[in-house]
C-alpha cells in the first residue's frame, strides 16, 4: 500500500476552442506550458484528465499537435502516468487511436466505454476510467433496458464496478458528467433526479475520490469526495469571475486526502469591463489596465455614440463583445431602443432614427431616397 | 549485417474511401484481415506502408478504428516493425498523433516531413521515411528557394539524406510520389521533367529499393529498384482490370533482392460488365457470375429501355454505375441523344421526346399542360 500518493486532477482543456471567433490555442499553449512545469515541480504519482481534451470531435490540427506535445512531455519526458477519458466534446473513437500503445508507458487513455471495468492500478490504488457516454450507449453496452437517464447509466456502470471492487483498497473514479448535490441538500437532489442529464452525488459513494470534468468551475460542486477541477481557461464571459486552477490531491493510505488548488495564468485574461466610454478611453484609467485582455465591455452611456467599438479597439485590441446597458436609458430612449421589435415601423424610419442618433446630422431627402432604393433591393433579394 | 531480410511493401489503403457513394470499409476490413494473416505467415522483418493510409484528412470513425486495430495486430500482437508515412490523402498532423509512443514498439509513423533525416535502422538496414510533402513546404523547411516542383523537392530531400548516407550499407526509401520513367526511356524522362508533379526515377538512385505509394497499380512503373505496391483494393472502375497485391521483398546482404506479389481478395470485386440487357438478365448468363460484385454495366442496346437499372439491380444488387454505349446508336437516335446539349430545344420538348422513348405512350395535351406548369414553377424557383 501507499504511504502517500500525490495526484493532479485537471479537466476540460477544450483544445481547439473558439471564443467569439478567436482561437484560444496560444493561451492554451501557455497555460499548458505552466501545467507541465507544475507537474515537473510537484512530481505527482499520476495526472488525471477528466474529459473534454478537445473542444470538438474534429479539432483543428494545431490542437492535435498541442495535445500530442503536452501529453508526450508529461508521460514520456517526465515519466508521469497519465489517466485520461473522453468528454462529451471529444470523439471517443478518434481520441482512442493509439491508446493500446500508450498504455506501455502508463498513459491510460479511455476514449470509449467498454464492458471491461478493470481499474488501472498504480501503487495499489485503483482508478476507474469512465468516459462520457450517452445513456443509450450504456443501455446497449450493458444490455439493460431500464437505463434511460445519465443517472441510470452511471448507477449501472458503478454497479458493474462494484462487482469486483474491493472496498478495503483505495478506489478513485474519473468521470465526465453533470453531478449535482451533496448528500444533504434536498433541493439539489430533486434537481438531480428530475433532469435526465444530471447525476446525484450519492451514486459515487463507493469511491474515495471522484475526479470530475464537465462543469467549468472548481466550485461547481461542494462535496467532501467529489470534485470538479474546473476548466483550463475561462471559455466564456459567464466564467469571467471564476478562478481557474488544477487540483492537487494528497492521499494517505486510509484514503483520506488533502486538496490544494494551483492557479494557471494565461497571457491574456478573459474579463468584463463596465463604464462610460470617455472613462474607458481615459489614459488615467486604461494605463492601470491590462488592455490586451479579451474583454466584454458594457457601456453605461445613454444615447448616441459614434463608432464606440472602433475607439475602444484602439485602446483595447481584443474587445470580443460590446454591450450597452439598456436599463440606464431613459424611458423615451428605451422606447426607441426596443422599437425594432415593432412591425409597424418601416425599415426606412428605423434607419432614419438610427442615422440621426449616430451622426446628429439631418437625414436629407436625397439620403432617404438612396436608402429606400437599397432597402427595397435587399428585400427583393431576400424574399 | 543481415543474412537475408524480408519486407512486405504495401500502400494506398485509403481507409474511409467512398466508391460511387458506397463505403469500402467492409471490403477493406476483409482484405486487411487477409493481410494480417499474410504477415503472420510470412514473418517479415518489417511492414512498409507507403502513404494514403486514410482516404481523407478527416476519415470516418470506422476507418480510424480499423486502422488502429490492424496496426495493433501487426505491431503489438505479431511484434512486426511497421514503417509508415503519410500520403497526399492523409492529414500529416492528424496522422502524427501518438507517433512518439509508437516508436517504442518499432512502429515508425512519419506523418510530417522534418529536417531530421536520420533513418530508422532495422538489422543494419537504413529506412528513410519521406512523407508526401508539397514543394512549398519543403522549400520552407529546407530554406531552399530554388525548390518549385516535386522533383526539386525530392532531389533536395535526397541531397540532405546523402550527406549522411553510407553507400556501403543497404538503404531503402519509403515515399509517396508520382515517379515516372526508367533510366533509359527518354520519352518518359521528358514527361517527368515537364510536369511539376512527377519525379524522374533517377532521383532515387542512391537507394537499393524505393517503396512507393501514390499510383494504384503495381505495374505503374517498370524499374529494377523502384516499385509501387499498388493499392489495397480497386478504388475506381479505371482500376477494374488491375490485379491488386502486396509486394514481398527478400533482400540479401548485398542489397540484391527478389520480389513476389501476394494477392489479397475482397469479398466483393469491382468490375465491369458489358452486354445487352436481355443477355445480362438471362439466368444462363448471370448464374455464371458473382452477381453481388460492385459493377459498372455498359448496355449495348439501342433505343428505349424501360427501367433498366431497376431490372439489373434485381439480379446485380451492387450496380454502382450504368452506361449506354452511345456509339452503337444509329444516326437518328444519336441526334436525339445529344440534342440535350442544344439550347434551342425547349425543356418541354426534350421531356416529351424522353417520355415517348421511355414509355412508348402518347404525350397527351393534358400531360403536356401538367409538365409545362411544373417546368415553369421550377424555373421560377431557380432563377
């Protein structure tokens, strides 16, 4: 048995991800460089990657090359066992290519669920690798017609595992799933049972630690033995306030463990800025900012602004999204703002309001006539 | 040095290939099953696969799984070294994934050309793996602006190899290229120099044997030391009369060798049939045939035939292509046949002729009126 075992748990790398049309590959490369350094420093007994290595079943070739390079550094150069599963974004079949060869150097890559539930054994600890699988696949694989939901599927899989599991050994599950609820919160349990996608935390009770991927926040679940590591990077502005990290687990031979988070820092952060245009364009403000971060900017200004995105991009080159805070508009402007939804206003009239608001110049008869022709010819083409 | 070395040379597997809309995967699976048996029987010192393992850069998952399975059987189960390169149909980057791990069990997969021209050494024989590369890639890689054609590129690559090549050892090149001409045929040499795609055979003179892929016929090139193995299967009707095989090479320690072809037989052949419809539908004829082969049928009949493809498919379920031999039509019919090309005939008139020919029933006014409406409404939608 082990004296103490150190694991690093990560997930949701999403290599090849596009955020607002921008490839995150260079950010991923940087963060994975830091990850490889962390592994070199920490010398863990294994690295666990809980699914969504790629962002899609056919990732761009740069992503394929990056994954190959990083896994090679971890597994072959640093000689660290790597245990990885496919997530819902990966192609189980494509990711599986070569996995029989990888095993020889303790790179265990489980792309596709099979009926072989033999654990990977490292220093007396059992690791059960459960790739993401649709309930229908599990139903067919196990020949169990009662499987309909993800919870049914995971219960059945863990049922199979329990046939051979020795509860006196340390058992760890690596999975990619939507797990909800701690043991005691009824409200979450209801949710878990209700939705076909989510799995109640209780299902994982046979394991000393469950290393999950799927939800992108390390705080997505608060549970003593089940944990999301969180994604490698912030992959949407809804994640802008999350702290991304990987999890370091130190296990003793009773299966008790301590957890530590290690932050990884991309060159460019993804974050939100809110303010008035003049304020954001004021050197006194932006000189305090990392201006090349990926930004979602929300402008508080009311009324017309001339080319705000052009002006902002001169200072903040990576503005990915610009919004106006409509709540702040007064009633009259709000009405104009939403008037697009009303059918009775003609396109020409809408354009005129827009033009006048944006330019503060008169919408002359000549302009009106030109615009009318354009709108008509566009409509003809569309209809 | 070796006493005698046995190699099996194959190429152009094109896994994931569609022929006339039909996936060849099951035929490929069968032929590769025979190939694995052949390797088991022959116990070669290495298997050489000279490119186009897949038919496209993103092959279907069944093709990925089949390639994985076959390579595993050859390399891990039978413990035979495998030397493979990517062809123009493969994605160099995608195919390269995992190749650093594969090397450990003597599976040498070179997806992407690099400046490392160190040969793979097996029992004292040097194997140079040159994946298919566009001239522009080689130009950039070698920093040689004079590279414009495939011949330039291959000459430059072989120039690099010659810097370290020991001509007293046995040297073998594995390549995927369009190579033309023996040493003596001037006409072919002109061709080779003229076309930017083709490479003159002389370029490969430093090698005792050059194992090529790209052209699908084992007879594509007649040369004492350069050889195409030919593709795994017939992949178009233009290959219908080719005999497909893999090449077994037995080398002695002077680099002299003998060659043997081993045929692989798919369950369904791809072949052409020509005849009159009645003849082809006559049991006396088709009972002598393997009727479920993939067929291109050329009908010799003149004039109208009612649903010939429907009738033929009842006997020959895998007719992939049906043709009429237009040369046999008399002048009047030929005129009708080609009349589609003339603009002055209206669609309605063309349809009438077609209808009368196919049905031998009159094209009534009512039918004409219906057809006219249909044609008009189609034209309106299209324009």
